[in-house]
C-alpha cells in the first residue's frame, strides 16, 4: 500500500511541474501549416500576420501563465498538442474561455 501512495504522489508532482512550464511550440511550422491549408501557399502577408499573432499570444502567456489554474494549464496545453500544429493563440484562447 505505501508503494502505490508513493507512485501517486510522484505522478502528481510530475503533473504540477509540467503545468508550471509554458509549452514550447514551433510557431513557424504552425503558421506554415495553417496558411497552406487555408490559402494554398505558406508565404505572404497571411504568414506574417500569423507569426505576429503567435508572438503576441506567446508574450501574453509569458506574463500570465502562472495566473491560470493548474488544471486549465495542463488541459489546454494537452489539447494543443493533439493536432499537428499547436498554437499559442489556441492555447491562450483555451485558457481564457469561461469554464462550465
């Protein structure tokens, strides 16, 4: 019994540590994939706008990350990594969404 408690305690510490760290996404790859899917080409003003939006969201997340609840940080970060193009804009939107 004590061993299973130790495993649960260790697992919860790992989750908390992961929630404390802002995830690292490849903004250029995200924008290339998104812009190509929408416009058929991965360059131009749409790509530049996408990169600016991602940079802005990242800047805001760096300032506010620890102000969001641990569970929201963990859940939203996990949801962003499900697809092939994780996004700081998507992460910020998820964190700012009203709860149930």
